[in-house]
C-alpha cells in the first residue's frame, strides 16, 4: 500500500485568497479577490475559503500589510483557523504606465512556494478603460490559469470502494463519460532548501480508472487496473485525463521528469554568488610621532579590483570571502613644515583578504527579501610603499579577528540597498622597515554602503562606497594609519 501522507498534505483543495497588496493605496485588493473567486469557482477541484474577516484585521495592524502576508506565524495561524490547504498571495507594483503582478501559490502546512507567476498589464486608464474592464480581468484570469497548470496533477481521488473511485473533477473540468483517469501517488516533493520553493514532484503510477458517471463537481469511475505493489487510495492524484476515443499510452513510472522541468524553467540559485568589480578612490596615509606634531602625511588616487564570493551552507548559514587589490600614486608632506618630501610620485599598493562565517536573520520567508546578518572571521590587510628610513615609508600589514554586521533592504522588487560594517578585534601588525619600534596593537574598520538592481534572474548590478581604515600603534607613541575611500561597480552572479 502506498503511504497517503504526502497525498493528504498536498490535497490543495481548500484555498485562502489573501487580499492583494499594491503600492497604489489598495486599489487592487477587492478587484483581484473577486477575479480569483470567480475563476476558482469554475474549478470543482478547489474550494475558496472566505478570508474577509482576517483581511480586515490585517488591514488594521500597525505592521505594513506586505510584511504581514509574508510572516510565517501569521500564515500558519490563518491556515489553522480557516482550515486552508494553500494561499494565493498577490503583490502589484505600479511602475510608470505598467502594473506588474506577482502571484504566489503558497502551501499552507509547510509554507512552501508551490508556484509563482508574474506578468505586466499596461495601465488601462491610458486607453480610456477601467480597472474592471474585461481585458483587465482576462489578464489576471490567464495568469491564474498558468499558475494552476504548473502543478503536475489535475485533481484527486476523494473516495474509493472495492472497484470504483470518486474524484473531484466534474463537468466544469471537462470530464466526460468514457475518459480514462491516470492515477498516481506522491513519492517525494523536492524543494529548494533556501528559497523554500517546490522544484520537483516525484510521482508513481498506482493505476487507472474509466469514468462511467459525471456530475457538476465530481465523477465516478470504475478501476481498470492497479499496480501490483501499490493500490489506488483516497487523496491520490489525477495526473492525466485521456479522452475516451484516444489510444491509451503506456504510463511511465515517474509522471514528471525533473530534468525536463529544469530545462523549461529558470532554476533558482542554490550555492551562492561571486562578484567581480573595480573601484576608484582616494588613498591616504599618515605616520606621526610626538602626539601627531611630527611625521609625514600623504595621499593619492587609487584604482583597483575587488572580488567577493559567498557560499550558502544552509538557508541561514553562509561563508564569505573577499579579495581587494589597489594601486595608487602617492605624494607626501612633512606634518610640521607642510613641505613636500622627496617621496613624490611613488607607487602605493593595497592588498586585503577577508574570510568569515555568518548567520542570516530573515525578516520574511523570502530568501532574497529583507534580512540582516552577523559574521565572524579573519582579515589580513597590507599597504605597500618603498622602504625609506628618511621618508618614513615602508610596507605595513595588519591582521585581526573580525566581527561584522550588515543588512540587505529591498526598496522595490528589483532594487535594494546594502550596508556592511566589519570591525577588527585583537589586532596586530608589522611595519617592515622597523623605523618606529615595537608595535602595541592595531585597529581596523571596513564599511560598505551600496545599492543594487537585478539585471537577470541570476545577476545583479551592485555599486557602492567602500571605506577602509587601519592603524598601527607603537610603544614610543608613534602611529601609522592608512585609509581608503573608494567607489565602484560590480556584477553579482548567482549559482
């Protein structure tokens, strides 16, 4: 006997329609709900639950509505209260003269994303039409139909006796007497470990039955055959309807093919990302003694490259790696006299390696939604100048344990801002020329503030300001500090 557990969990019969969110003062809430109810009402396989009271309560909350409909605790409570198997969640973004719709079909028990559909509609007012026009409603209905078709079964077995079954497909689903129903059981549901999106349904045939009576919302069928090691049971799925006049094809062991589905759709990122980029900015250095009253200070324009990479261990844990290299012209002055020293038009370099392990705090179930993070790791930073005792220049390196905090805040669906701050702890360093004596400790801070936009499903353009400050203190009171303030773009490729 096949286990009915997965078949029961994914019955998808009872649907709760959440009021649509939009960025135009709730213009679409009732319209979208009405269209969904009208469309789903034509399917005998679905029962729409009335969430109007829940939607009214959510509207009065001080928490933004778009966050409420992403909150796992709220959705779980709604599922228990209204006994729904899944939710339809819709967000509408007005972008110029277009409305962009994103429809999510969410599995209520596990809050997995069953499927999603996105489409755009040109603002109907520009054509002298209203939001309630047939063309406008047809666009929403068509998107809902495409969403439903992404699930690899059309209905389910609602009951069985010795030789016949009842199914929740009737005249409204174009079922006719004499049709053959191919029935299967769910063996496994694979979902993305980070995005919680269902990426594959593994199903095995259990048998087939011939329809001998059809009602408005159900059909009765006689069992023709059952697999030797599996039996047809309640909650199993109707994966194919073969019209009575067609030749019945051989049923394959797996009704859906995972590899073919991946070719037909964009597979979501699973491993992490890499981000090569360039930057330009200002490099400055100061080597001072006697409480900053003597020494040298200089600066130059730095150009360089930067490469970041992130690996996702789980949906919450990750690893970071960053390599930065820059080269700068450099000229300096004597602090006391403000006169240029001979160290003019020399080359200064920056080399930095940072590695860390961190933890994401997700604000919503969406992995790419707003989130914060904390991380800890190791950092080595070197600034190179020609060794010169007279000029007080040499290579200076800094090492430290790092603690980092940051956040990612999407502003709109395709745009967002980033902030990351890393502090060096228990730092030490070395000045290779040994012109300033024994060091007593080092301090370090790295700050990144930037913005991004999605160019493709797996590619972002990111640009921002990068500030680095490292200083080394010596036992005689001397200090060497290096700073870089740069701006640069980078591309992020997701895998």
